[in-house]
């Protein structure tokens, strides 16, 4: 380990890993990525159903915060899981790849957040994504096909999923084959970020974990 770095990124969660990885890839200087928690190599993280053990209560991978009493909820205290360790909350999250609604970003931009309009952020969504529906093609109107984060359709659907979607249609909620496309409203089965193929792991969204590992390696072994 060196004792001096050009960049120090604090927190190896989704954002920190992406920033550290981009810095390491750009060879702009040496990068240290500091994380309060431990490594992510644990079945509770690498196997999707591990969420059942990591999320319900605080533990080594979950800070398990509590909100202030909420006046609008009869002073109830809410439970707020947050990930701790390499990958941060992406190591314990629900693995559903979903963006904000374009109108949300437009509202932020209108409120003064320059550079946060939908047309501003869409290229970054595309750049980060390798959506298997594109079959390696660079991009389409809504998705990227060659980024570091694999996004795949749910593979293990079961009869109840289909029944649920049919019931939603019967109730008047149209089926939406892509809730990260032109419209978010409607029922849909999910797209799951997964680096299974590229990182050899069984749980996503391993983009952050894979890039974290790369960044950590860059931070600890080379001075770019
Ligand atoms: C249970 C759960 C389910 C979710 N499901 C989904 C989903 O299905 N789809 C979706 O898109 N999003 C989901 N999310 C949300 C998504 O995972 C988060 O929005 C995202 O990971 C947040 O990224 P972040 O970089 O802001 O923070 P985090 O990923 O939380 O990273 C913060 C990191 O900083 C570290 N840290 C904090 N303080 C320090 C310090 N002083 N020094 C060093 N390190 C520190 C923490 O330990 C942590 O690793 C879910 C989140 C949770 C908790």
C-alpha cells in the first residue's frame, strides 16, 4: 500500500465504485478507494436469495438504520436498510434495474440542476449498461449495449408471475415490456443487472462490485 494517492474515494458503494473505476480507467493518477465495511465475498451477497438474510435486520452487511419518528405515520419509526461493505447497498439490493422517470430529471433541471435533464443523463445510463436485448449492438434509443453493467431479463419466471401480470392487465394496467423505455407506468416483469457472465459471480448488480475490485486492484497495486 502507498501512503499517498492522487484521488481518495470514500465509500465503495454504487457511486464510489463507479467513480473509482472511471478514475482508474482514465489513468488520471493513483486512486484509493476506502470502505468502512468488509469484503463482499460471502454467499449472503453472491447468491440472490441472500437478501433474505442481509436485509431484514442490521448485520455485518447492513447498517439497518431507523428513521426519526414520522408525524405523518402516527410517529412510527421506519426501517432503512443500507449496505455496508464492498458494493455498498448494491450488495444487498433487490437487483432490479430501474431508472428514474424522465420527467423527474426534467423537473430537477427546471429547478436549476444544470446537466441533470433527461437528455443529459440518458447517455450515461447507456454508457453504463450492457443490455443483453441489444445483442452487442452499441445502443438503441433507450439502452446501451456495451457498458460494464450487464442487464438481463429475469430468467426464472414462474406461473405466478404470469398470472400476476395477467391479473394486472385484467385490472386495466397495460403490460409494458420495457419499464426503462419510453414509459414507466404499466405492469412488467423485471430486468436484472447481473455480471454473472462477465465477473463469474451469481448475484448482481455486480457492476459495482466488479469495478470495485478492479479499482481496488488499481489503487493498491499500481501508480497510474
Ligand atoms: C434493501 C435495498 C434494496 C434495493 N433495491 C434496489 C433495486 O432493486 N433496484 C435499484 O435500482 N436500487 C435498489 N436499491 C437502491 C440502490 O442499491 C442504492 O440507491 C445505491 O446502491 C446507492 O448507492 P450509493 O453509492 O449512493 O450508496 P451505497 O451503495 O449505500 O454506498 C455507500 C458506501 O459507503 C460506505 N461508507 C459510509 N460511510 C463511510 C465512511 N465514513 N468511510 C468509508 N466508507 C463509508 C458504506 O459502508 C457503503 O459501502 C436498494 C437498496 C436497498 C438498501
